[in-house]
C-alpha cells in the first residue's frame, strides 16, 4: 500500500535531492482523514518516523515535518525534533501548527481550545521547545576521551520554564546539530496567529491563490517580523504551487485527465459551473461552450481561479479540459510544458511576491521526477537555481544563520 | 560522537541479526542521565527514531523501544508504534514502563504521581493504545484500485474510551502490520505493578541476579498472567545477562580490565570490600589475598554476587581480577571463553528459570559481534538456537500469535 510505504517517501525525497530542492515537507493530520470507502487516508503515517527513514537515505535535502503544538509536550517535541536534526546532520525543520479539527482533539481526549488558548499554548510550546534546544550550548564542547572529559556542564543548564499550559525543567539530553536547531516553519495565519509568525517563523508555507495575494501575505508576515524585533530577511515565504507536466499542453492535459478520471466528474462540473456563472450540460462536457454562453460568462468573485477558468473557456477549451488545467486545485499551478512551468515560477519570483516555492506534485509517483528532470534544468539555465546545494544544512540551503535557543531579539519587543 | 551516532545502533542491530537474535532492545530515560563531566549521557537519543533507522537497515530482527506510560498520550503512542510496526513489516515491540524519576516529571512539568496514580495511568494508556491498534481490523480489507474501493469502513471504528488520566476517540489512521500489533514488553514489577504484567505483557525484560531469583520472578509473573485470565505460555521471560569474551579466561579478564581502567578503581574496591567482608589494601589490589584474610571472608547477604566474589577470591584471583569478573555488574554474566558463556546460558535455560536472554554487550562496539560469531554457533551446535529466523515478524520469532486490540480474555477477569 503506497500510503504506508516509506519507500515511496524515500524515492520522492531522493528525486527532489537530485534536483537540488531545499527540503521535503510532510503535512500531518492526527486523525483518520479522507473518504476511505474510495481512497487511502491522507497524511496517515507519522511524519517524524518517515523523515527519520528519509534522513538516513538522503544526504543533502532538508526535512520538514508538521507537528501540532496543541497536543505534544515541549520536552517530547524538542527531543524528537533534535534527534531528527542530529540524525540528519542538521537538515531538520519543524512546521509548527496549532490544531483546530474537533476529530484531532477527540483523539487526544481534550476539549476544543477556547478564546486565545490555541495561540497561548502555541507560544508556550515553541518558546519552551526553543529554550530546551538552547539548553545545551556549543560551549559545552566536544567529548575528549583522552582527558576523560565529556562535556562542560557549565554550558548545559536547566531552563525552568513554567507556562499556563506546559512546562519543562531541562536541560535537553542531546547536543546541538550541525545547524544548531531545526528551522521553524509556520503556515500563514491571520489575527492572533500573526504575532507568532513574526516572532518564531523562518519559513512560511503559504497557500495564496494569486500573485497579488502572495505579495500581500508576504508583506503582512514581514511587518509581523519587524514588529517582533526581527527583520523581513529572517523569513522565507514559500507558497504552494502545483504542476502537471507534458511535452505539449495537450499531453499534459491528457495525463492529468487520466488521474482525474478515477473520480466522479459531476461535483467538479458543478463547481466549475459556479466559477463560470454558467449552467454546464454534463452531456457536453467535452465540447467548447457556444458563443452565446461564452459571452454570458461571469467569474465568481469569491472562488479562487474563477477568472482563469473563464479565460480558458473563452479560449475554446471544453469544460472537461478547463478542469484538467487545475483550476479547481487548492493552490495555483500550471498544467503544461516544462518551459511554461519555469515561466510561471520565474514570473512569481521576479515579481518579488515570494522567496521560493513548495512544489506540489500531482498524484503520480514520478511527478517530482518530471519536475526535477525537466523544469529544474531550465531554471538553472536561467540562473534562477544554483547548480548544487550551497552547504550541508537546511539553514545553509535557506541562507539562514545558526540559531540555538530563543531569538534574543524577542526579549526587547515583548 | 558514538552516543548520538545512529550508525552504531544500526551496526549493532545488523550484527545481532546476523546471529539470528530475536530483537534489539532500547532502554530510555527522558532526562539528561549520567555524569556528563566524565562520560556521555545514557539513553540520550530517541528510541523510536533510532529504531526507525534500524528498521530500514535490517530485515528480520525485532525492534523494542522503551516508551514511558507516564507522559505520552495514547493516540500519539499508538500511532508512532504502529508506524514503526508497519515500517518494519511487523517487527516492533513496546517496553511499556511507568516513569518514577523526579527529573522526568520535571521535564514534562508534571507532579510526581501519588498513590496508585502511576499504575492507574499505565492501565489506561496500555488499554487505550491496544484498543486503538484494534480499531482498524483486518476485515477492512486491502485497497482495490480497480474497483475504486479502498477499505470497508464497517471494520474501522472509533473506540470512544475515556479514562481518568487519558482518553481517545479513534479510530487509528494506519492499518495493521504483518503481525497485527506490536508485542508488549514490561520490566519486572512487584505489588501494584504485577497486575499489569499479568494482563498485558508478552515479554518480561527482567533483572534477576541469580537463577533462583529468576525462577521465582518468572513464577510470580506466570501466576499474574493466570489470575488475569491468560496463561503462562503467553509470556517470554528474558533476563539480562552480560558477557566479556576472550580466547582464554585471562584474555577475557584483560580485555575487560582495559575497559575498566577508564574509571577510578577506588569506589569499586570499596564496594568489593563490603561484598567480601574484608578490608582491601589499594596498594595490593593486584595480589591474591593472604590465606588468613581468605579464611575470614564473609559474603555480604544483601549485595548480589557477593558469594561469587568470595569464591573467586578463594580461588586466588586478586581483588582487581575479581572485579574484572564482572561481580559489580547490575546483572548476572560471565567474563571468560565462548564455551563458558554458552555453558552459562544452557544452564539457566535448561533449569527452566527463563525463556531466553537479553544479552548485555560490554562497552566495546564489537562486543555483540563477538557474541554472535563465537557463542551463537556453539548454541546452535548444541541445538539451543535455531539455524535461522523461523518467520518474518517479532511474534513469529517469539512464538506468539497475532493480536489486534485488547486481549479478549481480560474482560472475563476484571
């Protein structure tokens, strides 16, 4: 079963490493997720264990698991992430996400958080975790078996932190990795969630649907960082972007359609109908719309990519092919040739709306290979990607300095 | 640094697998443990992550991490252990231990348990974990992509368990492994700790100091199992036993002395002095005791292996060599030739005081190799060990049936 098969994760990570990509990212859900009557569960296996396997079978690429801040004790979290960081020789990240799903809280026998509890706990968990990471300093030194000296305990000290939700004494029992401590990623947030982004995140895995939205989100994140006493340059904003590749537009669409044919067309056609502001005849899903119908199209103002769907319909693509362009995907993207894919990435990047991308492969095992083998060489020729990894650690890949403990700039701002 | 280097764990597990040993066992402490000024921390790295790496780089040997029942939520525990079991294709165990160390509770910001809380929580954690493991039944079937059918949800059901300390709704999000669920190990316990052994354990990792103690402990464990509605045959009793090997007794002692020379002799000589009931002159630690002194030796009644130490001194071994025989070790064992090691194991096994052993290698990286290459062939020639693994899973190795969920025999006894 592919979804429990670590070989699939390893193969995909090795392909990404071959292309010099900065990191692999593993989302997570802590409950049985998805419609199991028809398809495998989503995010079923445990990201920390999968990425431990991946760490041993790769040598350069970064490893970023999602781990919820809502259930785990900071000591357990700090220790497992530090172990992953040490096992991978400084390639670990942590996508720190507060849970919100009632099913997740039910699995942990906990009530849903009220008011500000969700972010209050997130602040405590991240601060105590980082403090534990910093509780074993580099100055403790390296073991010296000749002198019978292992470490200088003057630089390995308890943290003695007590929050309202969690607490820990420390120190941690594992020394720092080659990069100090894991890189903290967070998803985009709003309102109460913005302050923690500004305080802790070095990477934002975002889901803007358009370039304008990406620009706005990135600016908001930068402002939050500056308000927290950090700088815009502390944060890498890397939105999701999806690709379905083929030697021609037609081949890419057909490849995508094979994948889509596994699932029922009707609900997707109903959704496209809303996006186009037009009634679509299921019997004529393979035919371009009639001229009168095209003239009457009105993109839905609240459904992302509706304008793109209308434009595609006006170009003469059938409803079925408009869907195959990926306009129903929960992220921006492109179904087409490698050159078109590179063009899209270059356009976003040069417009300054992001610092990189989180590539979403389509639902085929070889899709990251296609991106690596066909798109990455174009990006390299255009000078948009380096020829190889610039360093050994995830912090090296992202151009981030070593960090060990809580960022000292925060104390002046809170 | 060897103690954070997963390669060491992998190499050791591969050597053990080469010898057909049933499982590798990883103890754990959830705090910085040991005197770091002089030696590396003990049980520093995270057992679940280490064993994930080992799982990927071995193919037959069982993998048994210690994980505390005092801090982890059952859903998190059930999921990580199930992931290890699936990644290893049915080779996982779980040494379920309640924590007692104040440093551990401080790291989790929790007060020390009062009264029966320690075992009350252990009961709840193990029962809910096993129920979660059983929440996805084999009858849910295998995915059938042709039929567009993934699993029969009639056999994947919530558990809805609410304890006083922990709770979970379920179901778990990962299907069963090749062996159903991980094998539960527990350390020997007394009083309130005996009931859980009888109810849940399939393996007991014990620390008796003598054959008689081993026999007694094993009988007590068997009685507990029978009281819980299970049978003596449900439990494998596998005491620790240590070896220091050499081509001759003298070579084995000298090899051990090189290891011991790293640490100060004085406190060990003081302890031996108590065991022998004799004042020992540090200046004469290398000389056999005088006849008058030997006549006056009285083994300490409360310090294990005192009688053995007295017997060795009477044979004419110097105090330094008596210590090199391992009489200060926290487990029984033998420093000598492979034949002597095999004799000791055969004696214990044929006396029916245990069902196998947990081999403690000495503090050299090649020591498990020595056991595998020199002692295992002797055991095989004597018909005490099979020529190869009898099956694919840890349950196969231990002769245990598949289990999925809580043992149904328990309901009638509680």
